[in-house]
């Protein structure tokens, strides 16, 4: 049984670790995106509208700039709120698992690569619409969260290994997103333009999503079954983890956040006023954030196994 004095020491230890490992550069990185979004939001509406990414008339400039553009305060506020939850938590998990350098590389890479990549991947679905907002890049940051949480659980509680827990979390999130998308498709008719007419594809999408959902559920089950003997946490491990005040709460908050973000970003009613939530770019961002990071980490582990972590 732990006394209140021991609890205070644990709390202080976590705070001291974060304080000692946090650099001014990290704070600047974390604040750079909100400052950029607010700076763009201060521009006149006409200027911001000129930077939206039109799918029927795409340009390199709008592809790069449109993710930083928001036309309404609600859209901006929502993205800033999600950023304030996801990115600092991912940073704390990285710092406390000894992966601060990894976070820096991932952060800069996603900010530089995602706007252009996600904008042009949107062209895969032909439609007369526009793309605007930072949510796709946000979902790429969220795609890093499974790996950050896996590394944290492995480092702090010996629940891992990271290479197995990370994909398990990723596919779990993807399963949740697919299920929410299926509900949204079933609740609203979906049609696509074909030779000048709108063709309903609700049933086709529904069947496809059911197949994907079944495949993802099987994948998650196989990950769980393959890891039961190797890394499944015992009661003693969970008891010891719960006793680590501060560290345990961060793990719980991170897990809740991981499950909550898809519910917020894949609404069962994607139609808001006169616009539709771009579920496609949210899914792309999530996949790009995880796959790109996981592939880089795996390659780094193979080529530079002996390189120290900063």
C-alpha cells in the first residue's frame, strides 16, 4: 500500500522528468501550428477563400495552403481543440518513453509532407467540391499516437513490444473508424456523378465497408491472440502500473483520447449545415501518419540498431 507521501513523490517525479526533458525547441514546435492557423485566420475572408483547394481546378499553391485555411470560427476552433489534445499528449508519451527525437522528426515531416500529399490524394474521388481545413493533417498526428502510446507502455510498464502493440492499436482505431463510416453511409444516401447523372452507391459502399470491417476485426483478433503469451499484461503488471501515480493516469488519458478522436472525427451524421465532413481525408491522414512513422521506425531499427535515443 502506498502512502500519500509516496504518491506525491511519484507525481513530482513525472513532472520533473517532463520538465528536464522538454526543450525550448519543443515548445516552439508545439506552438508553431496554432500560431500559423491563427495567422491565416486573421486574413480577410476573400483572401482565405482564394486559397481553398478546388478539386476540379487544383493548383500547387492551394494544395499547400488550403489545409491551413478555415472559413469559419467553429471549424478553426474545433481543429485547434483537437490539436491541443492530441499533439501534447503524443509529445508527453514520446518524451517519457525516451523518443523525443522521434517526435521532432515525425512532427516536422507530417507538417511539411501532409498538406500537399493529402490535397492531391483527395483527387482520387472525382467531385465538384473544395477542400479546406487542418483536420487531415491532425489525423496524421493522431496516426502517430498508437506508436507513441505503444512505446510508452513498453518503456514504463513493460507492456509490449512496441512493434506489436502499435499495429494492434492502429488496426483497432481503423476498425472503429470503419464501423462509424458504415453507420454514416447507411444513414445517408450516397451518390456519385457518372456521365452527367448521379448514381446511388449506398449498397455498394455498405457491402464494401462490411467486408473491410470483417477483415479488420479478424486482424485485431489475430494480433491479440498472437501476443497473449508474449506480452499480455498480468494482474501483477496492471497492479504495479496503477500504483505509478501520474504515469498510469497519462496512459489512461491517452487510451481514452485514442478511442474518443474517431468518434469526433467520423460522425454518424457527416452533414454539417451546407458542408460534408471529409471522412476520406480523415482516414487518409490517419493511415499516412501511422504507416509513414512505423515504416521509418522499423527501417531505423534495422539500419541503426545501436544508435542512441535522445
